[in-house]
C-alpha cells in the first residue's frame, strides 16, 4: 500500500505547478486545507514552505502513516474524515486561505456538495480530478471502486469537465482551467482532446485554479 511509482513524478509536477502559480513566498503563514491527502506528501511540501496545513484523509491507516512520517505536524491537524459526509470536522479550524482538492472529487458520490462546501471556508481552491470524455454539462458516470486509493464508500463519480465547471459556477467559484500538459505524468494527462465517447479512462484528468470574491 503506497503512493509511489507513477505517483512520484505526477505529485512533483502538481506541487511545482501550484508553487509557480502562487509563488513560493505566498505560502508562508497561509492556512491550507488538503482534502484526501493520502500519505501527506503534498501537504507536507507546503508545510516546508511555511504554510499551516490541516490534513484530511478518510483511511485510518493512511493517517497513522502520516503521523509517523511527519512528526513535526501537530497530531490534531491530521484528521480522519469521510469527505462524502461533508466538512463538519474541519469547521473548528475556521477559514482557510487555500484548499488543496487534488485527486479526490472523482472518488466521491456527493462531489457537488464538496465543491459547494469548500466555498464556505476558503476563497481559493486548487481542484483536480478524473473526468468523463464528454462536453455535456450534465453528464456523469457513477463508478464502483475498491482499493487503498479508491472511494471510501465504494462509489465514485466521473463527471464531465463541463459539469464540474457548471457546478463551480453555481457555487460561486470563478475558475480557470489548466490547458497545457505541464502536469502530465505517466498515464495522467490534462491536455487531451474531448471526443464525446461518453466513457472514462483512468488518467484522463482536468485541473482548475478556483477563486471567490
């Protein structure tokens, strides 16, 4: 059970893209929330830049490993929570400056609620997910999942990118989609053309910079 192999290059490229977008100095003193943090590597990278990060992960075994790997992070800032049940467990931390929402949305059944709730606690969000090959703004596929890095409740969703963008807009998020391949790594691709097959393929993804007034 490990987030390594193809994860390594992919993780580094996404971290680099985020740091370049905001600037390394921007993170110092900022409050970040990472949802679906896996083994904590991405949040820990921003912690080293001076950010105050709260880590949320659905699996207890992952949280145990985060605490062992990153002992400098206070234990109360590493939370076990099922994101399909909402953000109630993180509201005691108040508002955040940025939410890191990478590779989680498509593992959720109630993904639209996640987008809406994030808008109540932060003005900025980095959102990234697998999507279906469709430009229909109402298209989604429900997918049965199992495995250490899959849906906690067994059901994920592959919405179209247009459906994600419509949901962002309805929730009050401005959004700018990453259009180039700077985060492409191994099977993971962001600059692929839509062919409207109405299917999904592991690794076909989209990425957005999101903000609220």
